[in-house]
């Protein structure tokens, strides 16, 4: 299994995406799996930061996991580990934060590209985010 990530400090989903909430509150989390390019193109905003990552994704061998949360803008989501579960994957994520920063609220997005020729797209993905302040 090969894993690559990109952190984007904004909400990458289009306004009428499958995510229920229009805005994530403090420490609120969301994750989804995108297994084909058509769905990714429909759900994700077309921007320079997202388009290049999508263009580099071969959906024949790979899929995307999008993890989002609401937190201060100066922070960053960092993937620490990916482990297999019986029916899926577990992602351990930490928050990289500076010592000080603005007291604002932003939606952060972590794109996780998983290339795995041995296993199919997971039925379940669980996410544990540590490091909230």
C-alpha cells in the first residue's frame, strides 16, 4: 500500500456535495471515500490545489479519502499512520500547530491517496484526529 497526502486549508467540497453540513464547527470532523474520478470531479471544487492532486490519481489502482475538520487556520492535518481493519482502514492523524495563531475557524481538508493493488476500496474508514487545543 502506498499513501500520499495533501493538506488544504479550506473546504474543498462543492456547495451541493454529499456532505450534509455547509460548514464544519470547531473540532467537527467528516470523512468520505471517493473511488472514481467522476465522483471526485462532481464533489470537489476545481482549484489548482485540488486539480493537480486529482490529475495525479489513477483511479484504476487508487482511491481518495478526504478528511475534514474545523479548527484554527494556522494548523495543519498530518497523516501519521494507516492501518488495515477487518472491513477497512484506520487513519491516525495529528494536528501540527504553531505556538500561537489567530483565534479563527476554518475547514481544513486532508486528501489521502491510497494505491493498493492487493485490497479493494475499503467498506469503512475510521479516523482518529489527535492534538486539538
